[in-house]
C-alpha cells in the first residue's frame, strides 16, 4: 500500500503518470479478448474474462507499466459489469471477474512498486446511444456503479474511476454512485470531438465542468479520444472545472479488426485495414509531445488508453 | 521430453511458425537492454544481460509468443558471448548469461507448450574491429578464433538442452561456413540465419546465396533462414535461396527497430525504439502467406515484430 494517499500525492504537486492500454495490450499478447464475439455481435465483454482466464498476462501488463514508470495503474475492470457480462451469459459471475481484475492489479502493484496506486476503472452499463444511460436504466445504472465501486474498495482500490462515460447526466450519476464506496473519485470522459471540443453527444465540456460542481469528483480526465481531440477538449475543460484535470488518449485500436472478412464486410473494415493496433502518427515520441503540451496547459494526470503500450508510457515519462 | 524430431517433421513437409523479436520486445516492456551504452558507443551486449536482470520479462515474452501460436522459440542468447559481454566488463560471466538465456526459453516452453522447440540463437561471437569494414570476421579475427568462439557457445547450448542450433545474424559467406562448421558435432539440427540481404537478393556484402549454398555442401545444414532484413528484400533473397539451396528455406524479417533511440535520440528511423514506419502485422502476414505458398517452411519475425505479428502470420503458416 502506498504510504501517501493518492489525493495527498496529487496535492503534492508533481503530475502523475498513469499506465497505458491494458485490454489492447492483452489482445496483442494473445489473450482472448473476443470471447463469443463475431463481426456481427459487436464487442461483447471484451477483456473482462481475461482477468480470470489470463490472469498472469493481466498482471504482467500491469507490472510492465510500472516498470516503465507508471505511478497509477487502472485495474482491468472496465466491463466486469453485469450489463456486459450478460452478453456472453456470465452476468451472474460479474463479481468473480470484478474481484479478479482488482486482485490482478493489487498483486502486480505489491510485486512491482508498493508506492503505486490502483485506480478501479469501471465502464458504464448501457448502450449509450440516443439518451443518457441513466435515463434508460434508471436506478439500475446507479446500482451497478455503486456495487462495483464498493467491491473495488473492498479489494484495495486507491481511487474509483468511472470511465468511458459519454453524457453529462451519466457522468453525474456515475460519480455520485461511485462516491458511495468512500474513496476519491476520478471521472473518465470518452470520445471528445476534435473539431469543436464537444463531448460525444455534442454536449459542452464547459457545461460538464459546471454540472460537476458540488459533486464528489476530484479529477476529470479526457480519455478514449485521439490526442488532437484531447488538446482541444482540455482548453475548454480546464477553465470550467474546479479540480484536477488529466488525459489518457486512445491511439488507434480496432478490437474487432481481425474478425471482419474483408470480402464480406469491407464497409465495416477499420479505416486503416485489418490490424487491431493502428498507431498511425501516434508513435511514442509524437504522443509524448502531446503530453508535454497538456502538462504545460495544466493537466496533472496523464497516461494512455487503448493501443498505447509500455513504450508510450516510457516516452511520456521522459517529458515529465 | 517426447518431442518429435523437427527435422523429420520438416522432411514430411510441415510448416513452422517461429516467434518474433525478443530483444526489442523486452526493451519495449522496460527491461534495460542498453547496459553501458551511450550515444557514442555501439550497441555493446544489448539484451544479453536481461537474461539474468529481467529473467521474468524474457520468459513472459517467450510465453506470449507461444500463446500466439509460435512452434519454435529462439532463445535470447544472441550476444551472450565472451566477446560481447567483455565490452561491458562481464566477459568472464558469459556462461552464466548464456545458460540463463537457454533456461528462460526452455522454462517458458515447458510452462506453455511442451511440443514447441527451442532454437539456440547465436550471433557472431566477437565484435568486429572498427577497421574491419568489408572484411569477414574470420579475416579480422582469424578463422580459428571465430570458429572456436561459436563452438563454445554451441556446446553450452547443446548441454543446456536446446533443440536446434541457430547461428544467426551473419553477413559474410566465409563466416556462415565457419559458424555452421562450429555447430556440426552436437547431433542437433543446424539452422543458419543470414542477415541484411540486399534488394537484389544478394548477401550483405554482395556475395551470392548460390555460392553460400555451394560453400555449405558436405555439412549438416538443415535450414537457411533470411533474417534481420525488411520484408521486401527478404522476399527477394528467398527467391534466390530457393533456387540455390535444396534444404529448408525460412525467413524472420526485421520490421523496423532502433534500439539506440533512447540514448542517441533521433536516428535515421526516428526517435522511437519501434520505428513508426515498422511494417504492420497485416503486411507481414501477406508476406507469410506468399512465402508459405512458395514452400518457405519456417516463418517468424525478428526485431520490432511482436506477438501481434505472430498472431497475424499464424493462419497463413498453420492454417488456423
């Protein structure tokens, strides 16, 4: 266990380096993250099952990130939630997968760097299409988040990170529910639009910052968005939010790429072909340049999301 | 250990998937492969020391390749030689590093897939003098010195229990023959890895693969593999090799690695250890499919290729 609470560590001033993608890195190392998944099904539970079936690989990925300097690792919970595990018939076992994800992260932390922090990363239930999930799922949305956060707190999380959230209403509901676990809460906001810095569904980050006022959230991080989108988003978010701001970009991950038959579904093939890692211009050195800009703008927590690997975190560390 | 003879299986027409890069992948995961290296030095002993200092990471990389379907692992020996380790003051401990490398590969194989094979990969034993440009190592060092250094490495690896001897990363024809000669007395298959072939399919210093095949006549040489060459020139060399050599042909291309980037900064291929222009898995997989059609029977990856490349090549080489 770290000697300093994560909030004290943040208040101490120096920016915090997080890890990079875990699910994409597991995918790369041959763990099956496509259980019962076809081109027609969509992504199902993704890497949730790997927490038990490939626990050793999950722990290795966590350890590799700490080896290259990450001070915060995000547990591989994400979709260890009833809503997602139901897609592959494992809804009743969500607690097993959720606990396994936490234990993998805590065990890796204890083995590699006892002063590192474990953020329990939890994605939302719901399909997030036309309306906020909290509107369609109601109390079930809050309950799934609160139960998950409490479980992660029991397993030793240092901070709860509801992440990959799209609508403002969902962000508010998620942080309120997660705070019931009694730990600091950070919020990860997904899919920022690069052209106008808006949130996924065209809501404004300034409105998000204002709406979060008075809610129990210590940090807001823009995530699962490309680096350009994060740069534009931070410009709006930083003046609007009265707390710590951070970012962990997605560098180009197409988890289902290998399932598509190019001849059958060419309209669905990822833009850059059949590779599930599609870094394009986001080499580690280029990504580190973005990170340097974000730190200069005032971001205090940085790392990587899907498709980033230890080499990206290593490069970010060099500019911190 | 009831593994079938890989030589018999090759004779029966089977194809084998090798692993990808090990030194580049352990570097990507934060293992120090630049012990003693600075912007002014050359690569020194590279990942040789990682076999002891980061044994867990080396074993994890081996296991990841097996998980992705590799049938053959190359042990991370390469420069675990007296000559190379002498450059960082560890020459007297070369046997410990060499044994650790063999052990890491064998332990990973035994843990993950007992049917897989371990090839003992050995780079030329002694660094060339700075004034040796264009001359063979045998000319510079004396053929006996070169041969005997290879022989002591091969002897150690044979005793450690590798399944195949693989002198690799050799440029000159004369050096290839001397290295193969040094591997004759161990009752193990001998594979040869020829480096840096040119766009016209000639060897690094303009010699022909025809002359190489002639030069090797009368010796045990089970397979010749084109390696540490980008996929395009590898393809050109394979065309020449198949005309010239009636044994098994193989290939494991380098897809774009810049190991000194962390200490030298921006090099020809940029500041990233894995070059941004590295060939993606889908591109390497297309070559693997072409080569498999042309009866190239051993295919894998060299520096900068990772488990994702081996995953992508697997259907072409193994059918699933």
